[in-house]
C-alpha cells in the first residue's frame, strides 16, 4: 500500500492537475510491482492465497474506516 501513500503525498504537494499528469510516471514501476506480486502470489498455496487476500482486504477496510 505504500505506493498509494506516495501517490496521495504527490497530490498534496503538486496539486491535483499536476498529480494527474505525473501518474504516467507510475506506469512502469506499477507494472514491475504487479509482476513481482503476481510471481509471489502464484507461488503460494490456495490457503496462503486466501489468507493473503483477506489480510489485504482487512487492511484496506481498516484504512477506509480509520481503525488502527
């Protein structure tokens, strides 16, 4: 989730218009991150994949609901 925090920081620092234009710079690093996570995910068992997904969903919900 760090990449999303970095994006939010960029928006605050540069303004919305500049931040939207700079998102093009995130395409290559995001593609690399997706490829890395895809390899990691595919190497897991189904049970590990389920746990990983649930952990990510729970973390996102905690952030959304501002629960620590």
